[in-house]
């Protein structure tokens, strides 16, 4: 269903934004605190547009808040990558590099979607994700080509994050009709340009692409890591504790 596809893209952005927002007041320097907050706001803005559209397509009367705050863990369709704990700063940068590069390729392709609403959302998101990729690139270079300690931490972060990147390019969850109609993008077609971008950054940062020997999956089908439950408990607390609250 079209609503399921849009919802999965929305969940990616929503959960990624929640994780990035956790760095507010905790980033290694003030400028980075502001930068990560801005990236989180960009990603959340994309998610809100997609959540609203998913609610309209679903036709069950649910709005963006209902979909964000009143669904259970198994109803979320985000990739597992975005829900992983932030870990240290290097882990967050490794996650951002992998996810932002994927989103940039995805939204670049979705600008040609036969769904005009999706194409419009993608057109706006492309310029934002371009900045996200560049920001992650600069920090990857700074850490990877920095002190021995910084290099070791960035290499370890990539080893931690890399296995979860494979789920980004799986297509088994997408309705074949959406691909045939040009609504959705086949994520498998994004892997080569994504890998080209990421590999170029890692090479410049004197880092190696990790081995592809493990590929956890399940997020697109509602199977999540242990971290997801804790994230939702915090993100959804107010709406769960005070149903129907308004401001």
C-alpha cells in the first residue's frame, strides 16, 4: 500500500530526529550542538510532511501526532540503523554519514516519483540532506584523519554501524505495484551511488570500508532492536500519560 511506503520513510526521519535531538546540550562543542539540532529539525520536518501524507492515504482519521505518538513499537517501520543508541560522538557521526547519504540518494530519485506529493516533499528534502552529508563528511575527516584515539574511535564506530546499513537497500517490504507505477524507488538501485559517496569519504579520512559479513534486518517489518522500546518510552511519554492533551 502507498500509505505503508510513505509511513516507513516518515518513521526513518522521525526516529533519526529523535536520536539527534538527544545531543542537545551534550555535543562536544557549542557550534556542533546547534548543528545537530538543526539537522534534527530538518529531518523532523521531512518526517512531519510524510506522516501527514501517510495519515491522509490511510484514511483512518489519524494525523501526524497520532502516528508518531500513539503507535506501538511493532507498528513502526523504520530501519534499525536510525534507532541504535547514539553511543559516543563517533557512532553518531557514522550513523549520520550512512543515513544522510542514503536519504540524499533516495530523495534525489523520488523527485521523479509519479506521486506529485512525494516528489514535492523529496525536492525540498534534497537540499537539506546534501548539507547533512557534508556535515557528516567533515566530522568523519576530522576524526578519521585526526589523533590515533580519534581514528580508533571512528573506525570502531563504523564497525558498529555498518551492518545495519544493508537494510536500507532491501526492497522486500515495498509493494511491487508501487515500483511498477513509478511511485516508489527501488532501494537496491541506490546502493551503488551511496557506496561511492561513503567510500570516497572514508578513503579521504584514512578509514576502511568495514566487511559485509553480517546484515541484521527486520525494522521494515516491525522487528526492532532493544533500543527502540526505550526511545519510544521517552518520545511518547506525554501523549501516553495525558491522552488527548492540547496546547
